[in-house]
C-alpha cells in the first residue's frame, strides 16, 4: 500500500473539514469520552470520522484516539491521532497536527505528521531517515548555554534553572517533530500522560533524525499498539542532555 499517499489524503481531507472552525467555540462542543477517558470534542470527532472512512475499507487494524482499537486480524496496524493538540485548535493557537504511524506486526514501517497551519509534512521511515517536505532533517547539536526544552512534569528539578527557553507547546506529536528538525533540544513528559496514539509517529521521526528516546529510567521507550496505555517519555538530541535530565528527575 502507498502509505504516504494514504496518509496525506486523510490529512488533507481533515484539514478541509476542520479549518473552517479553527479557534471557534463550536469546535469544543462535547461529544463524549475517548477510551482513555479524555473528552472528545467536535473537532476530534470530525477528524476521527474521516480517518475511519479512509482506513476501514483497507481492512487494516486501527488504533485511534477516539475509537480505540479496531482489530481486523491484519498484519498492519495504523496508529492515529487525528488531531494532536486539539485544545490549541479550539483556542486558536496554530500548533496542532495529524499523526499517522503504520506498523507491520509490531514494527513501524512508515510514519507521518502533518501540521495543518504550516502545511509541513514530516515523515519518518525506519532505517531510511526523517524528512520535512521531502528533505532530510537532523537534530541540532546541544549547546548547554541555550537549551530549548519542552518539559511536562514537576518543575522543581534543579537543572531547569539553566534552561534558556521553555517551549511547552501543548501538542506532543508536533513537539517531537520540532525536536527532529532542530528547533528544540528535548521533549520530556513524565506525568504518565501521553498515549501511544500521541507519539507513535513522532518517536520514529525523532529517532530517525538522531534523537534518543527513552522512558523515565533511561531505558529505550517501548509501548503497546494501544489507545489507552499511559507513558513517560524523554526525547532528546544528545546523550549529554539525557544524562542531565535523568540525574535531575530522580
Ligand atoms: Mn493527542
Ligand atoms: Mn487527538
């Protein structure tokens, strides 16, 4: 299957239907609860329906934020967050994106994150690389005097005093691709909050751009293809920053 074409078509169809309500109150209309207990809002529901409309006919397994898991006994599983950062969307903050990750058995084979406002397409293909609009991207080298970090967790950690710029943007999928393209040095969420649907694509794109991705103990991050598991994640551009963070969050 041409996963890149399928992903982009879904993203563009979502864009067409949600952008007219960007920043509008109706976008926040309460629809119900997702399997992980989060509120599904109108914007989420519109986007989710488009995802299902495209993926159900392909007879692949689907793990999506609002509908949970749909098992078709396929060897392919698509893990989707139709709109990551939907609170930003509702509030008129232009940082939100579509996250799409294809797994064959349990291994990722293709991932995409699409940013609706900039129209940037990020792709991660295991062992081949990470791309922004078709051009290879790399994490930036760490400079200790100008660390730029997204950090969700207890703000008492000592090293945080030395962070030059906090960039806590409210859309972890998007934050992970900002790490991948060198705009951030790290993305940390140690609240046991993020789900596989939020990060499945972002971790591949970040890893392929040279990032190191671990759990709160510095072990390689692993997760199930599930819409409800809650994870801690540390994603950084360097071993040096990883060590500083691990040392400080104990
Ligand atoms: Mn999300
Ligand atoms: Mn979402």
